[in-house]
C-alpha cells in the first residue's frame, strides 16, 4: 500500500502527541514549566525541584509508553522501572543514608533541648491527620496526608507506600514541593509570630562535642528508636548508619560515596519518579487538590508549632534562645535551618543562627520518622 504525501502527513499527525494530548496533560506540562522556572531562575531547591518537574514533563507527553509496565514479551517503559525504587521502598532509606552521612548531630547533642523543638514542629502532622479524617479520608489515607507536615519527602513516600499507595503521586508532589518552597512559606509565619526583639536575639556559642559522643549517638538512637518502633528500622537505621560512617573516622570513602555519588544518583531517580506519577488524568482531581491543601496546612502548623515552643523557650531562658530556630524543627535538612539563619540576619546582621537551628532541624528528621512509625504501627 502506498500513501500520498498528504496521507502520510495526516498519518504522522494522527500518531503524534500533538493530536493525542488531553487537556489534563497540557495543564500538567504547563505546571512542569512553572516548576522548572522556579528551580532554574529562582533557585528554589533545584536539586529537588528540577528532577521532579522534568519527571512531570516526561510523564505527560502522550504516546511515549514511558510509564507502561511490561506486556508479554515487551519490556516496560523507562519510568516504570525507575519508579520501582519507590514502589519497593528502596529510595527513601537510601536518601536517609546520604542525609545521615551529610549531617552533623553535634548541635543536637550540645543542646538536647532541641529535641523538644523538633517534636513541636511535628504538630502539623497531627492537625492535618485530624482534618483529613474530618474531610472523609480513611485513617490510612489521613495518616499518609498528615506526614507531609514533617517536611520530609522520603518519609512521606515511605509511609504512603505502606499505607495508601493511591495517594502517592499527590502526597509525594506536595511533600517535595513544599520542601522546595520553604523559603517562600516559612518567612511570613516567622515574622508574624515573633517580635523584632525576639528575632534579634544572639545565641551563645554551643559547647564542643567530643568525637566519642558523636560516635555513640547514632548507635544509641538507632537502638532505642528501633526497639520502640521496629517499623522505622529502614529509615532510622539508614540515617544513623550514614552518620556513623561520617563520624567514625575510619570509613571516609564510604561516607563520601553516601554523601555524593549515591545521594546524587538516588535524588535524580527519586525526583524523576515523584514527578512521573503526576499524570494529568489522575492528578487533576478534587481529592488531589484536598491532599495538596491539607499538606500546606500541615506544613504551616508544623512551622507554627516549632515557633510557639521557641517563644516559650525564649521566655523560660530569659531571652537567651531565639525562637526563630523553632521553625527549623521541620525536618527539611538543611533548608529550614538556612531560612532561620536568613531571617535572623535580617533582624540583626551580626546574628549567626545556622548551627543553633541545625539542632532542631536534625531532631525534626528523627521526629518525623518516629511519627511515621507510630502511624504505621496504628494503621499498617
């Protein structure tokens, strides 16, 4: 059979993505363009946002087969296989391994009271959980939605795959998007809930933490947390292993690999996987919008919880603790701590809050993992 030039052009057009795109796909492609702009031009956590945005872009091109699973003798699409790391719960613990290797728990060890700020900044998790129940979500779904308030993408993904996979695209997108947008979301709340005098407070230098303390800490935390909540072993175990590799001083090669090569590879795969699940037909639904709205509420209340306890500690300490470090109790490391530093310097250019904020920040990582373990124990 032969085709005229006109028939060939018509056939090519009919087989192209232009002719087969749905309005939902086009909307999500536009959203991906906005996210790429925010990542590249505004530099809103580009290491997270750019892979997510491009994964979203790829997933919404029609006729590609990138997300299709294997059929008969035909292999599945590329994004289908990359996504298996999320489906099987592999990427989140590996991310925690890298976070542990990059994190200095010294500020938390030097000021153990930071644990209370990290705990207070999980407040939004439980607020969003209760609101989700009120909106008619099942308890398993409500727990997965609530964990967005921890500002911990890997933990949100891990818990959602365990409890309610249908919401994974919306929850993953919400969790990582809000993490990336911390520099926009937190500062207005910080200025609203603190006074100029509170924001100007300069904190005393932390005591020096010994090497022995830094080595013992991850072993003790892993032992206590995993005995208490065995379900958190993948997250807490990898987090503390990464930190032990860093602090032991005898595994520099492994620590460097976890911090750099492994972390970068897994971040690419996880980001692309998260974005790839934002397919227009499934994503643009009322339920998804509810999840995103509840996630923002969770994130806001977590920030508020940390700030309010920070104000209480400011009062109890006689004005020696800057309440801005409370907002760093959400577990986005080190993004939230950097925001505390920036806001503190705006109020007082000689203010250096970063190391003080890192204590609540790393406490928040542990706190969000523990909250996820509690939800899994209750509803898993």
